C-alpha cells in the first residue's frame, strides 16, 4: 500500500496526459464526423445512381469491417505499400492517422442515422411546404431538419458513448491515449513495472466522462420534446 501511494502522483500524471489525448481524439472525431456523415447521407439518398451506389458501398465497407483493421490499414498502408509515409512520424502523425480513421468510420455510422431521421419525417410535410411556396432548402432547414434532430438524438447518443470507449483502439498504432498510459505501468515505463492497478483508474476516467455525456445528452433529448 505504501508503494502504491508513492507511485500515485506518477500514475495520475501519466493518466491525465493520456486522457487529454483521448479527449482530443473524441472531439476531433465528432467535429469531423457530424458534417461528413450528413454529406454521405445525402449521397446515399441521391437520385444520381452512381453517387448513391458509391456512398452506399463506402458505408457497407466501413460498417462491415472492424475499426481496428481500418486504423492499421490507414496508418501503415501509405508507408509500407505506397512508400509514401504521408502521416509523418511521432505522436502527431499517429494522432492524425487515428483522427482520419475515426472520422471516416463514425461518419458512415452517423450517415445511416441521418438517413433514417430524414426519411422518417412524413412526406406530407414536404408536400405541404411546397404548396405554401417554400423551396426545398427552406423545407429541409425549417421543417425536416428540426424533426430529424429530435429523431436522431437517442441513436446518436449511443454512438457518441461508444466513441468514448472506441478511442482506446488507437493504441493499436501506439497512440498514447489513456489505456496505453495505463498499460505502460505493466511494461516497466516510468520506472514502474508489473503494476496492474493503474488500469482500474482508467475505468474511472471513462465512467466519469460517460456519466457527464449521458446526463448532457439526456437533457438535450428532453429539450427536444416539443415535437411530441
């Protein structure tokens, strides 16, 4: 116990640094995946069949393969196969590759949620808007979009909570996120080896962050109840 208390400041410092990397990856993914998912959703619903088929093919491939495989391919393929290490070296290169992988993966999942939300709005409302002289863009932003947001909040909340935990997969390309930091104490980093208890602390970080997100998303869902 005394040894554990002595090691505590080192462990907490390392986990804090790892958690900041986790938070960066989480927010960068959301910032990129939210708009890209909407673009992919419009592409899959497009009446231009080549575009629709292409968007659906991309979604099928991304959703049908593990995120871990996508991380490995996106990070290593340019350097090992094309002999063009576009991501650069070091932590910044790994973070960039991880960000691209997560954004593409979650954009495809978000696109299906967007598509379901848009198509779930009754067609009669669009027809009523056209009768009133509204343009299609006005109908989308003033009628469809608001109702779509209400419909997609619950499934989107689940994906966001899943994203928090999926960020741990970035350690497969040696990105130093929080789980990587916790495992480092088992491997002898920071002058500490064979210590498994820091991994339990990583769970606390995830629980607290997921708890905050759950409360925030629940309140958002309550505020959108005006369509009931």
